[in-house]
C-alpha cells in the first residue's frame, strides 16, 4: 500500500522503485484503476522500461478533491520483450487529507438584528 497524505487540493508525489534482476530488458504498461483512479496520475507516461540489472522509479501523483479517503490500484502489466515476461505487479493507493488550507478570507459587516 502506498499512502498519500497532505492538504486538501494539494498534489502529493510518491515514487515506486522497480528493480530488474534479470539479464533481459523488462517493459511494463502502467494502468490506474478503481473508484478514484482519476485523482491519481503517472506524469512520465504509462510505459515503463527497466534495463537489465538496473532499477527505475515511477512517480505517482495524487491531487485531493474531497475530504473522504481516495482509493485506487496501480497495475503494472508486463509486455513480452526479448523472450521474457515479468510478473504483474499491483500496488494499492490510498489517500488521507490531514488539513485544510483556506482559499481566501472574506471580512463582512452586517447588523446582527434589525427591526
């Protein structure tokens, strides 16, 4: 589970590190699914390539629109490259709004009671 914690309407970025222990290149298609998948994004695109014996990071962004917790799933589905397939990977994405910052403050004057 990857947890995104921040203020309402703030964008939080988390990184997922993927390692390739094999001697062949791995390629994945990244898909966000679930009730709140539209609130999460992959700014570097939906294709991930990992060179042999290397690692890479995937950035996942979340922008909160509501006070309720958001949930989605990040699916990494292996593409067949050079005779090797990687395992399908799934990550649960969850959010929590910790505080609210006011967008603006308005001052008003009005009588409390009028006949």
